[in-house]
C-alpha cells in the first residue's frame, strides 16, 4: 500500500517538537511579544531570506523553522479570535 502524508506525521511531529524545544530554549516566549498585525509580511521576509540563502549559498531551507513560523501565525490568529 502506498504511503500517505499521514504516515509521515509521527516523524514530522517528533522533528517539529525538537525544533520547538530548541527555539523555546533560545528565544523563550518572545514570539508572544509581536502582534498579529503585519505578521504575513514579516514571515514572508523571513522566508525570502531562507530562499535567498538557498539560491545564493546552497544553504538548505530549514523546513521545521518554516513550519514553526506558520504555527506561530496560526496560534496568533486563533488567539485573536478567541482570547
């Protein structure tokens, strides 16, 4: 039987959890200090930086950091709807 994305979810969650633990240790809850307003452009700028590093220097895109930024945006939007 062919694998689906759901089959990769446990490993993905494990890697994301490790990334979030490292980020928490390094940054704490500083993500909470930024407002939801303008986050799309801030995140796009960060993603642009990741891809520029890939194009110009061959630095692999840090996909777990991309997911982490997406999670932060998602949480901020949920908190804005349901404080």
